[in-house]
């Protein structure tokens, strides 16, 4: 395997669902070729995040044989601005959050992660997962303390998603990280690695209001960029 193909595969596999447990996760287990912003990409996704890598002759993947998720449908309409994030500060912020042991979760097979399901035209709350869309497995893993969340541009992101972003930065060996100010989808945050690779993180809408907040903007983005974003949001 050539080095470009090898690195692309490693990046995609960080986000791709490798062991699907439902029909929906099966759609997330493939590489996803798509076009967005006049660029041809190869993507991979899970329920909470995705990555786009520019396609080239060396890393092109075949068209998927099975149905895949429509990544193109959730991407924003336009990128208005890109604000640089201090990479070292972001990594330090993540490392400051303690690790805890917990049972690994998987998508609920009854509702396919929706928390609800339809039967003969009626919609029912899923009792198998208590409407969460996830069930606990018997496998124990270490995760960042879920009482800590990150905020950026008035939006919350879980520490696990930031961890995934940091892993992508490490694999890609990106020198620069940018927060992409966008229009068209308020349900995710986009980040650019060296103006090439794109990582998308789904927003977190917590049920618990008593959370410990780590503010990315305050520590990782310059005042000049913050002022520019504020003008755009006005």
C-alpha cells in the first residue's frame, strides 16, 4: 500500500463503524465517496462524528456496494471564515480532563439509535434503551469524565468527540487546526486540518445542566478571530 493510501485508510478507520450491530450502523461501516465545495472527498462516519479526506489518484476508493449514509446532506451550505485554534492548548485542555472506567455502549438494535420506533404507522418510545438510543455492553473501557464538556461558538461538544479530533490531528500530522464558521447546519461543528482534511463533530445537548465547561475559544482562539466571528454572528 502506498503511503498516501495508508494514511487515508488510517484516518477513515478512526471514524468508520467497524463492528456494526444494526442496519443503520451497517451504513456507517463503509467508506463514503462524495462531492462538496467543488472538491471530491472520501468520507467515513459514525453516529457522532465524521471525516472527509480529499480524494486523489493515490487514495481513491471504489464506490460502496451497499447503501451508505448521506454525508453530503448534512454538510453546511457555505464556509464563511476559518479561525485558527492553538493545537497545543487544545491537547492540554483534553489531557486535563480525568479518565473514568465505564461500560462500553452500542447502538440500540431495537430502535437503531433513534430512541423511538414505528410500528404499523404509530411511533413508540423504545423501552429497551429507555429512549437513549444506546445500550450498555459488558466491555469496560476508559473514557473522559462525561461531566466535562467543551464549548465553542456557543455550542457544546463532548470530550470524546474532541478526543477523536485530536487523534485525527495526530494521524494526519497536521500543523494547523481551524474552526470553520459555516451556514446551513447548526447541528455540527466543522474543523479543518491544514486547510485539507475536514472533521465534523455533532453537537451535545445535555439533559444534565450541572456540567464542567472547558471553553475552547477562551484558550485556543485569538481575540481578533473571536471578534470577527462575533461580527459574522450579529
